[in-house]
């Protein structure tokens, strides 16, 4: 596996909220030093990190995913409560419901695997929730922020599909993650569609350019 590929995997995981900024920096440091110790022998490789086993990788993902999805339910639920744009309000509520049941399923599965829920919401996740909950921020501006963060939905969600495909033993979690990834892909594509429908192209391009700089 090339370093360039591992970097892209780490970046996607960070943007999806699967790993924290601290974890991203730690993994990048490991890549810079060649990570010779964990190179290509043994363990289970996922999201740019080598776990001791498939189960460890699954538990880590479920725990972090539970925290992120729970925060996502609050994010979109709060946004729907202050939303002033009729055509997207019910869509936001549907996303909030999906995020909420994802969190519940992940937490239940953690318990079934004999693991504990320990992960906390990242600082970035809290900031996103506060932004979406702001009644004084226009819905169009919120969509622009999400649009800039999402970039390409297929590229963003692909690591989750790839992770599910690599699971060989825990088939119950494997299939659940496939459905989860489909939901996330639907959500990200809808947010980009809504942004394009409600914002002029010049505004969208301006925010994207700002994010890249």
C-alpha cells in the first residue's frame, strides 16, 4: 500500500469524523517515518492504521462512529428546528433520524461485542453542531459550509465501503456497515444537491476556493 494512498485514506477518515485531528497527526507522523514496524505484516489495516485484529478495528470504528453519529443527530435535528427554508426542513429531519439510529445500532453492536462506548465527540464535530444550530445563520450559508467540507461524496464514503469489504469474520457488522455507508452517501449527495439548488454557482465556488487556500 503506497503512502499516497494511505494519506488519502486518513484524510477521508478525518473529514468523515471517523478519526480525530490528533489521530490524523499521529498517523501522518508514522507515515513520514516509514512506519516500518507495522509495515505489511500481521494485524488488520484500516483507515491508515494497523489494528491487532479485525475485531479491534471494528470496535474502534463503531465507537468513534457512535459518537459522530450521535452528534450528527443533534446537528441536523437542531438545524431543522431553526430552519427557515421549507424545502429542506423535512430532509434535515430525515437525516437527523438516520444519524440517531446509526448511533443506537453502533452502541448496541459494541455491547454485543463486549466493548464499551468511550469515544467523545471531536472538537470539529462540536463546532459543526454549533454552526448548524445557529438561528442567525442562513440555511444557504450552512449548506455552503457542508458543501465545502464534503467535496466528492463518493471519495468521502469509499473508505467505509472498503472497510466493510475487508471484514471476513464479523459478517453481522460487515452488512450493517454496508447499509450505513449507503445512508451516508445518500446524505452527502443530498446536501450537495440542496446547496447547488439554493446557492448561485459563484457563491459555491467562492467557499470552495476559500477552503482550499
